[in-house]
């Protein structure tokens, strides 16, 4: 499959308007966090964050298919000794826009930086919020199954009579389980916690998420040739994974200088099985979050 990549200079809110409605299968992104990493991509004050982000989520709601999914990697900052509430406020406002807050995954950062604060421990996790337009969306759970693990050897070795029949919940929830169903299986469905290391030093970017993160959600929510959107593509991780997994990256908005984005995208031809062609006009930066990337098959 041949991939064509075009770089455009512009504001994300305006560039998103060029995408047709109901055309994207998956949105996975990590927007600028409030008041953080200003040297990389500016910074938005935490009290203005919701107001700044809502016009973007409005466009994302429009372009996402009814069967599609939006994964938002975000984490609230600490302000004067307590956590800011802008993420919770954003969730509530997005629900008013029509979004369904379906699930929340946790990214456990296995190599988080050491640190000490008087009233809290170091951050070792971030939110991965799942939003949908409709309760019925595409989800391919079998594509992300994981090995059963050593626990199964001891747990399934000696099954009781209860384990061999459907054991209904004792609290009347209607849920039940039959442990013996797992005797012949070597894989299980994963939890909603992703144990992944960060990849900042080798990506030349201060907020890069690992390739396994977008790849997990591409496998879970899309098939080959489905369209993936990253409106804040800072370290080109999403475009790299989309090429490798044969998804079509629609748009991205780099948070880095344009010449850095150009350099990384050109490098894709050496790391991806798909062939890439690159065109565009590189004239500099116009906003703190400039530059859109368009890729079409």
C-alpha cells in the first residue's frame, strides 16, 4: 500500500474543518497539558484549558464515525498543592457536546522519573479516556488478548465443583463465571491498565508516548485501511504506528517546529513497510500549536 504524506501550515481547529464528517474510525492523541512543557509546544493555562479544547472536541465529534472511538491521553496538573479539576470539567463539558464517556484506561509508566514532594508521591500513571458517539461501536477484543500467565497453572490445577459451573454473583448483580471454561485457553482478555515505559529520550521530544500505546488502540478499535486521526502529533509516533499497521493516518498537528516534523516524517520511509512521498511548503510557525499533517492512500 502506498502512502502519501503532505504537511500543511495552519491552526488545528481550522485544519480539522477540512476533514469530512463521519469519516474517521479512531482518534488517539495526547494534547498539550495545561501549563506544561512550554518549550515544546507553548502551554495553556489550566483555568482556560476547557475553553481552549472544546472547539477542537466539537470538530472531532463531527469527523468521527458513529462506530468510531476517541482515546484521549491526559493528566491533570498540581496547582498550589492540589490537583486541578480541568480534566473532570472537560469530561463534563464533552458529555454536553454529545460525547459518551465509555471507559477509562490507565497508562502505568514503568520508568517514571523519581521524585519527592511533601504531600504526595511521584506520578506513575496517566489517563487514557475513551469517548464514543454511540453505545454500539467497533471493538475487536480478540486482537489484544494476552498470554494467560503463570497464575493459571496453579489456579486451574485443582478446580472445585463451584468452579465447574456458572457461579452467580452473591450480591445479585447478575454476573457469573465458570472457571473451567479457561482450562484449554492460552490467552485472556487484558485489563484496562497498560504497563508501558515512556520514550522521551530516544524521540527527541519531552512528552512522547510509546508506540505500544497507539498500537493497542489501533488493534482494539480498527482494522487495516481504517482511518486514524491524531490532531496533536508531536513526536510522529502515531503516524509511524499507522504506517506499520496499515492504517491510514488522516491528519496530525505537530507540537514541534515544522522542520523537525519534516525530518521525522521523511525518516518513515526507512522504518515503515509502506512507501511514503512527502510534499508541502515549510515556511515556519504561525501559532504555538501550528502545522497540520495530512496523509492519504
